[in-house]
């Protein structure tokens, strides 16, 4: 039996013995990580999770340790034993194999200390049949995380084993690729100090959640097969959620760095380094007929955006059926985008530093303008963008396209100082007033949407 771990017991008020999970041998390396201290900068969220109470029990997660056998039963055992006031440790130096879809929405007052690596199995047939469906855009996930007062950290890695999925998607776009971290109904929680690698699809999908902070997350991964690209590897997507903060992170991916899907409110995104992405996006919204999508009170500050198609972006489907691809279609939905601030950005090799697109998924601009979007965009500020765009749309560096004169109001660009490689600052402007767009020179030459 391993020695008991008593760290933090004095502050718990009463003496509660640590759990010794049988099986395995004692490892001298067993230790619990100190909790990270979260610093909010440059802005503080209007509400942030309170400092969780100390946990009074420690559960080390066992592993078969052979790199193949599913360790899910050990993970569930530790989560159950240490739920309601404990600290679960995934040991440093170990690889935990996950080959079973697990529902983790029961978590309450728990620290999850991931020091080692959690590797998801490559059984694409199993996962397609068993991963958790989310209701938006065919999203599914390896596990479903939810609950209250959950603090995850430890510096370890979640590895989605993405290559089999990138290959499978290249062969069949109807392959349902799980997102690495699927969240449904998480409250008052912090996820910090994690390394995320090779997600099959998005890295995070956050649904039905409130008052959750993501801090110091290191995201990277891509296809090692030069014939295949890793598609739809968004950093974070928020959905039906309020009070989410995403900060102090490095994202190397190939789709949205962060995107705000329907009903994302009071979101703070700050101090990110994004490389290779599609920018920080509102949307896409208005995809589904009969739905009313809201994105409101969003603040995105201190972002450095490199090698990207877009910097700050708003993408809205038109009011007519449109198809981006066989597996992504939509148009005709209603809603509103209101009170969005994008401020203090560095732009480096980005196709459009800013793109407002109310014709998302519709290449035929004439058709889009015949069916202007009922989804209104109001009170948007793009402030203090500096740097150099790519040469893709040169001489243009931005694109402001509203589907009608009334679909957009009070959208301003101030202190915009981004130029193309040959030092021009043109922007395509459709239903936009030049006077509202400081730092760009509006033209009517349309060079395309991303
Ligand atoms: C899937 O993983 C197993 C076990 O790690 C390995 O033996 C097999 O080669 C992998 N298959 C593919 C297609 O990568
Ligand atoms: C979110 O909550 C709603 C309402 O309870 C539920 O119908 C839905 O399945 C939940 N999950 C997602 C991903 O929306
Ligand atoms: C996903 O959703 C689209 C609609 O956008 C649908 O046509 C498609 O069949 C769905 N399923 C898969 C596996 O992509
Ligand atoms: C978003 O919120 C609006 C207003 O409350 C509601 O009508 C709509 O159904 C919500 N959409 C989703 C996807 O939850
Ligand atoms: C801005 O973000 C960078 C990382 O990209 C970070 O080093 C810096 O401290 C942040 N600035 C503020 C004021 O938070
Ligand atoms: C940015 O992405 C490019 C292309 O994938 C890569 O070569 C480069 O190393 C990345 N930069 C950083 C700092 O990771
Ligand atoms: C706009 O959003 C910000 C958060 O970015 C919030 O502080 C502010 O109160 C909102 N303004 C209004 C009028 O709601
Ligand atoms: C952008 O991409 C180029 C080429 O892939 C790479 O050399 C460069 O380091 C990237 N920029 C950053 C800031 O990572
Ligand atoms: C674009 O839409 C317009 C209006 O519906 C139509 O007349 C035109 O033929 C379309 N163009 C193409 C290339 O499909
Ligand atoms: C900048 O480059 C574009 C093509 O890449 C060209 O059309 C434009 O005339 C150039 N402008 C200047 C000022 O050199």
C-alpha cells in the first residue's frame, strides 16, 4: 500500500485520510502540484471564480502503464473517490490511455492535477459510435466535462492522437471527429497550465457554462502527412455560455483561434499569441433558420496574430441557403451581435486584419445582397491595430461587408495602422461609411471573403 499523502490537511479543518488506491507500487515521484495563481491582464473579468477551498483528500490515478490498455476505469474511480473535496493526480511521467467515452459532468469541488499525459485511443470507429453529441454543427467530444468548482492544472498534456482523424476526414468529410475538450454545464471553474496536442477537431467546445477561466494553455498540433491538413482545429468555441475568460495562451492551429458561437455573452479574451489561425471570430451566426443567435459584451484585447487568414472577424450567414462545404451549410437565421471590442492587436502576415462578412458561406455576392441578413451588428469597436498584412489581398488589408445599410450600425475602426507589404491600406467597404473607418481607404473593388 502506498504511503498516505497529507498535504494541505491542516487547512482542511479536520483530519481526513488520503485514499490509497490499491494496485501499483509506491513511486517516490508521487507529488501534488501547487495550485497556480491566476493573474488577469490587461483586464479583469467582471466576475471570476472564487479561490476554491483547500481539498482534503488525494487520489492518484493508476495506469496499466503499457501504453495500450484503456485506463478509463482508473480515471473514473479516482474522480468518484475524490469528488466533493479531493485532489486527483495524474502522475508525472505516466501516459494514461483513454479508449472509453466518459461523462464527467458530475464533478464538484475537485482539483484535477494532470502532470502526465492523457492519450486518446485511435479507434475511430469506437469514437464515432460513442463520443458525446453536442447539438451544434455536429460537434462530438471524447469526454464531457461539467460541474461546479473544478480546478484543473498540473502542466501535463492531453493528446488527441489527431493524425488518424486528419487522414480519415481527408478520405471522408462525414467522419465525426471528436473535440479534445468537450464542456457542457461547467460553472465557477478554472482550467490552467495544460499542453494540448493533436486534437482531431476543435481543442475546446464550451457549452452551457458560466464563470469559467482558461489560463496558460499551450495548443499545437498538425498533420505530419503532407498530403493532408488538420481541419477545423479551433482553439476555443463558446456556445450558450456566459462569463468565459480565455487568456495568456499560445495557439498554433489552422482554424479560428477563438470563436464565439451562438449565445456567447460577457466573454473576455486577452493576451494570446495566435499563429496560423483564422483569427478571433464572432460566429459563424445565423446558420440555422428559426434560431436567434446572440453574441454580446465581448472584449478581446492584447492579441498578437501571426500567419493567419484573419485578425478580428465577424461572420454571419446570409438570409438565403448557402453552403461552405458538404458538411457545413446554413443561412437564414436571426439574432444580434452587440457591444464587441477588439483592442490592441499586433498583425503579422494576416490576409485581412479585420473582416466583417455578412455573406458567410455564399460566394455569390449578388445573391447575398438580395437577401440581407436580419441579424444586426451594432456597437463594434476595432481599436489600435498595428502591423503588416499578408500580400493575399494586396493592396487591401481589411474587408467591411454588410448585407444592407440597416444591418450594421455604429461599427468603428480607430487608430488602425496596418499596411500591406507594399505599404497600402485599402479596404473593401460595402454598406459602410468611410468616415467610421479611421486608417483605411475604402474601395469598391471586391477581392473575396475568407
Ligand atoms: C493505433 O494504436 C495502436 C495501439 O497504440 C497501434 O498499435 C496502431 O498502430 C495504431 N493505428 C494507427 C492507424 O495509427
Ligand atoms: C445545454 O443545455 C440545454 C438546455 O438544458 C440542453 O438542451 C443541451 O443539450 C445542452 N447542451 C448543449 C451542447 O447545448
Ligand atoms: C452535419 O451537419 C450538416 C448540416 O450542416 C449535415 O448536412 C451533415 O450530414 C451532418 N453530418 C455530418 C456527419 O457531417
Ligand atoms: C439564444 O438565446 C435566445 C434568447 O434567449 C433564444 O431565443 C435562443 O433559443 C438561444 N439559442 C440557443 C442556441 O440556445
Ligand atoms: C500581452 O500579451 C503578451 C503575450 O502575447 C504578454 O506577454 C503581455 O504581458 C500582455 N500584456 C499585458 C498588459 O497583459
Ligand atoms: C508558426 O507556424 C508556422 C507554420 O506552421 C511554424 O513554422 C512556426 O514555427 C510557428 N511559430 C511558432 C512561434 O511556433
Ligand atoms: C459592453 O461590454 C463590456 C464588456 O466587454 C461591458 O463591460 C460593458 O458594460 C458593456 N456595455 C453595455 C452598455 O452593456
Ligand atoms: C509565420 O510562418 C512562417 C513560415 O511558416 C514562420 O517562419 C514564422 O516563424 C511564423 N511567424 C511566427 C511569429 O511564428
Ligand atoms: C448570383 O446570383 C444572382 C442573383 O440571384 C444570379 O442572377 C446569378 O446568376 C448568380 N451568379 C452565379 C455565378 O451563380
Ligand atoms: C501593391 O501590390 C498590388 C498587387 O500585389 C498592386 O496591385 C498594387 O498596385 C501595389 N500598390 C503599390 C502602391 O505598390
